[in-house]
C-alpha cells in the first residue's frame, strides 16, 4: 500500500474533452474528431495515422493559426454517421466490427486497401446511417 491517509483524487466524466488543433484546421460541429501523428486535433480523413477520439462539439477555427493556437472540444460516445457505398457499405451483419474513416462524416466497412484509420466499433445500422462507438 502506498497511501497512508485519504487522498482527494481528481476525476473527469470521461466523455467531454478538448485538444489543441493542427495548423490550418477547421473543425465543424458533428465531425469525426481525430488526433494526428503529432498529437493535434484534425477532422476525419483518409489516412493511416489518425486516432478517432470522438465527435466535435462546436466549430473551432484554427485556419490562420499555428499548431496548438486554438483548441477544439469533442465528446466520446455513440453517434450516427453516413454510410459508405458499394463494396464498402456497412450492413447490420457488421455490428461489433471496426469501421473506417472516409471523411469527417462518412464511415466504411473496409480499410480501403490499408489507406484508412479506424473510426470505431459499429453499434447499429439503420436507413439513415451507421451508429458508431467513438473514443
């Protein structure tokens, strides 16, 4: 045991976060919020180095700033995104599988020949899109 007295341990709710944005970046509310290889927030896009951490909560504009000049907020959870098309269309049978980032609002069934990062786990599929657990 390390503790010899009570400790006031700080906590977070584990849902809402913020991160510094990459240079020349605009995050639109509702977009996939990713962290790039340098550790900065960026919208979802075709890339193999992105880590999807949540959904952007409010528009954040760092289009004229250096990396880290502006921060953006994101939320972890289950959100609905656009479904891809043709061979990358996600079906109900794909529930509990990973899905992959096409852009900041679209997910696909495959990694596009190892060109896409994981968006999250497929939770459900309906006529309006794909429900994905992100973060």
